[in-house]
């Protein structure tokens, strides 16, 4: 039997896997990274639209970045392909 924390992580990993699928599809639609970046951030705002003020959504995004940046700083960086 899984704990609530384990279930939350499993749910997150399912959502993350779907996001990676969507990212692959988006790359096929537009080679411009900025288009994909803006579309993904817009999706976060749309997720909360009508429920939270935009400034609060921005703070949510910032909080997630504060968690993710240190994780990705520890990962080996491939050569940039801007």
C-alpha cells in the first residue's frame, strides 16, 4: 500500500511524463524555443484562470522555479543549442 506522499509523487510522475510527450509534440510544431516556453507558461496561467489572480499565479511559478533551478544546476549540462 502506498503512502499519500508516494501517491502524490506517482501522480506527479504521470503528469510529468505527459508534459514530456506534449513538449515533443510542441517541438514538432515550432522550432522556436521562445514560442514553446511562452505557451507552457501561458498554460500555467490558464490552469488557474478564474480561480487565482495573475500575480498569485506568477508567485506559484516563481516558487516552482526556486525548487527546480537547484535540481537542474546539479545535472550535467549538454552543449547549448539556442
